C-alpha cells in the first residue's frame, strides 16, 4: 500500500502529484490492469470443441457462398 504524508505548507495539488508519481513508479496500477479481465484458461476439450465449431461454420459459410445463397462479405470499411 502506498502512503504519502503531507509536508509542512505543501499544497494539495503538490501532494496529489507526488502521490500519483509514486503510484506510477510502484507499478501497482499496471498490475491491477493486468488482472482486471482475468479469464480462466480453457481446457483442452473446450479448445477443441471451439475450434471444430469455428471450422464447421466456416465450411458452411463457404458452401452457401458457392451456391449463391449468401452474399460475399466485402472486406474493408463500410461506405455510407
């Protein structure tokens, strides 16, 4: 935990600047941002199922495009 005590005749702005500098140099904020969106690593079975699902969707999309039942997506930005 970071603690900063106010010096004699120190303005609040100066105290705040000193505190923020100390927080940045400690790396505390960087570590907190790293762990903010932690997701458990997927198991081997889940990874495989996900990959197979993506593969089957891709194959189905390609099949429909070849049959002309699905419009081919244009790559790039939309033009309004």
